[in-house]
C-alpha cells in the first residue's frame, strides 16, 4: 500500500464503506439511524491490494479552514500521482451550507450545517452530520474512504454516522460529560457509536506523527499538526511558553501563513523540520496563495 507522506491538518483515518440498513428517526433531524446491537464484530481488512481510498475532509468556508484544505489537497495530488498509489478521488465536504471560492480548485460537496443552536456552540458537531448528508447522496466508486479528522480506524460508516450525530448531541447536552470530554467530545462519541454497532478497530501506532511530540519520521504516513511548536534558539522545546522560534496554525485564523516560513533552529526534531518544509513547498506552488483564502 503506497500512501507515502500525506499531509493533513487533522488526524487521518480510514474506513470501509458499506450500505445503510435499519432505522431510528432522531426527533430533531429526522434521518435514519440504523442502531445495530447484536451484529458480529467486524475487523477492517483490505479486500485486495488494488483497493483504492476515496479521501474525504470536512471543512467550513472560513479562511482558517480553507488554507489548510489547500495545503492538504496539494499533498494529496502529489501522493496520488506516485507510482502504485492507493489514492482514489478527493472530496471536501463543506458544512457551511453555501459554495465558496475554492469550488473550482478542490472537488467539493456542499452540505447544510446543523439547525441553528443544535450544535450547542460546538462547531465540530457539524462533522458527523456532514458525513450523514454526503453519504446519503454520494456515489463513491472506491472501496474505502480515507477520512480526515477523527483519530480512529473506521468501518461501516454509513451505518455509524447517524448514531454518531445522536450520541454527540446527547453527550453535549449532559453538562458533566461535556466538561469531561471538552473539545474531543465528538471523537469519543464516534467511539461510543462504533461500539453500539459492534465494530472492532485495528490501531496502527506508526500510522501518524504529531509534531512536536513525535520525533521519528520513518515509516509514518501522516503528519497531524494540531499542536503548537515552540523552541528556543538552542533547539529546546518550550511548550506552553512562546518560543524564540515557533509555528502555530492558530495564528492564521483570518488568512494563510506567509510563504517561505523560516526553518527551525538546529537541534529541533526532524518531524518539525519536515512539517515546515512541506508547508513551504505547498505554499510556493499553490496559485494565489497570499490573496485567495482570507476572511
């Protein structure tokens, strides 16, 4: 399987796509939720070595989301063009309810956000709801879906997604649960939903690296750059304290990072150096980088 380094802003996972079944209508959304309690455990396996992955990423039309999607799509295309690549087609699922200026650049499917107030101020709730809408209408040729964001290995997504929405909403409505899980609540909601559907997971420890905590880049497939990278000029990590050299994607909420970011000082782990080099390569080659994706 050839994935090489696939560059993403969130954890990338993959899942097997199957058909929907069963029914359970949510009062607020009115969609089918096939809650299957007694099916045998299912283990994700590659059916054959020629299987392709359809890459899907959920996003908004905000500048912060757009520039990250542009970098991700740049690296997707590079990996897809590699000999023996298992990458199939790509879909950016925009859950802002309206087209944006990247429609012609990145293959995009527009879906509606949750009804006003239903996300309880937690915008990530739109992620499982976006997948429900996309999977109801999408005609996916590939056998597997490589999904950007949650950090689990998925199967039976079309069955799990509606339950995932419902569990997320229920967890968010419970103050104690909401406080306990915080910004990863929707991820744990997926784990609960998959357990209710009897889905077993195979975890690959070397599948992804997360700078600055992971150092080694050998035999890794994905870079997840959610954490701030702060270092002094001696190459020592100063996490929690602003470093003399730093990269933090959250500095660029209203527009993209500049081209040609400075490389970290000597002594910084290779994973951080590679992250910056890959961002720089993408921004140098993406047209209208400095002007297109700004809020």
